[in-house]
């Protein structure tokens, strides 16, 4: 004979039946079933009014939600999300709704809850896992390259071009460019190739001149790299943080290369504070960031590709 199993509703029915007897000791029955007298009388009342249906578990949610976001406003939130490739978050969506003249725009957390309720978020707010740092095994396997914004210098603007080795976090170049054109980048990159050799692969974002929104995803600049047997990788769309490693050198430019005459010069005080060293024979604004490796280590790993380029 197997063990007897009962549902919660069946146990409640048994309690109500025994409590309904004329000679029942309700206090003793409540102790036996582990409930209070108030709970026992509640189930007895519900059983008299609704029968077995009254013993089933009820929802503990609110019967009314006077502050619930209107259905039309929820639809507008979802529409804005869909109209922008499903990547815009609550902050941008709230700004668009405000521009369109919507009243009573919900809080950012509420907009996020609406997107999650309509299955527009890929994650359910799970806690982030442990930080995973990707790094190539040797130098010159992967270089990262990016323009770190631009700022006014005299009558023009300075466009800082930064190139970094992924393995050693060695800053191969940090050049002050007058523009972001293909010819300018190629000229600067050729000097880096002659000094350190060719990398196996280069990682860049989708901006000009190496990015492309076309189906094939190639530009004249990336084709030039491919002809040099340098593989090209671009960050996923709307993921500029993939090249975040090169942002370590960004503060040097706005604080260290402008003097009173708006010439491109280096500030030795700024460079020494963040660990930057000057190479013999380099120009005044070419500074090398050395957090993890030495020049000899990088040169040794780049000799083969350097000889091929020369």
C-alpha cells in the first residue's frame, strides 16, 4: 500500500469537514493542521458560500491597478523599440515619446518592464556573470584601431588615431590627424607597419574609413589591408565597446598635445603620470603606452611580418 498523497484543497476540505461536526474541538484541529483559528473559519465560510471552488488557491495580485500604464502608451513604447532594430533602451525610448508629445511618460524602469512583458528583451535581468577578458596569446596576432573623437585645435580639429596590440596592450601609435580620411589613415598605418611589422588581424568599429553599411561590408581601406594579407574584423553593430581596450590612451590628447600656439606637442608631465614613455627617434607627439610589455618583446614577435612588408 503506497503513501497517501493529498492536494492543498483536499486538506482544506478535510479540515472544514472535521470542524463542521457538532462536537469538534476547533482549537485542537487547528494545531493538528498547523493553521490559526482565523484561517480555519475563513475556509469554513468560503466552503459554505462557494463549495469546493472556494477552497482553491486565489491570486494574490491586486484586483485593480489605477496607475497601470495605458495600453496606447505601452503600444507606443513597443513601436519605438521595433522601429529602431530592437536595440534602443528605456532612456532613448522615453526621449522619443517626450518629443512626440506623449503625456505621463512612465519611469525608465517601467519602460524596461513593458519591453520585458512584451518579450522585447533578450535577457530576463539575470545577474551578470564573472568578467571575461579576451586576450591573444602573442603580440601582433590582433591589433585594435580607432579614432578617439575629435576636438578643436586652432582653426581646425584634431582627430586622435590610436592603434594598440591586443596581447601586450602596447600602444603602437597615437597620432594627431587632421581628418579621418582613408589616405590619412593609410599613411599613418604604413609607418607603423614598417616599424612593427604586419599583424595577423585588425579589429575596428564600423566608422569611417574602415566601416561599411553595405551588404559585403568592404571598403577601399579594408581591401588594401586584405591585399597585405591582414585579416579584418569589425565590431558588431551598436557595440563600440568591443574596442574599449584602446580607450586607455584617450586622455593624453585633449590634455597633453596642445600648447598656447595650438601646435601638436607632448606633455611629459601628463605622460609620466599615466605611464607613457618616448621612443628614440619618434616625433614629439608619438608616445608609447607601456602597461604590460617591453619594446623588445613586441619587436621579436613582429620581425617575420615586418620583413614581409618591407
